[in-house]
C-alpha cells in the first residue's frame, strides 16, 4: 500500500492507521481478531502491515510488548505461517 496510509490522521492529529513490520506483533494482533487493512511491500527489505488505528489496538500492542497478551499458541503459529505466505507471495 502507499505511504498515504501512514500519514493520514484525524482532526486531532491522531494517525488513522497503525503500521508495523514486527512479525510477532502482527501475528499476535491477527490471532486475537484484528484485520490487516493493507500490506506495504514497496521496500523490498521490510514489509509493513497496516491496521486501522484505535485506542483498543494501542492497548493490545502495549499488552503484547509487556508480555501480558494471552494467545492460543496454535492459532498464533497458524496465523504467523499465513502472514509469511502473504509476505512472500507476489
């Protein structure tokens, strides 16, 4: 997806989209039900996953980094495998 996703914001200056290249974080978010809005493959060395931004998404991301987010291991593994397929597909 294009860079305009990352730069768009609401009237209060809060970004409309959250992007991450961290496969673990993205896998965790997908595993708990977040849908990816777009995948930016313009940089051949780093793929960016783009999600609609929200307060709840920020909370889940914080829980992930604080090791407080609980995820079913098999779901996480399957979602990570699916994301890798999306990264390497054309």
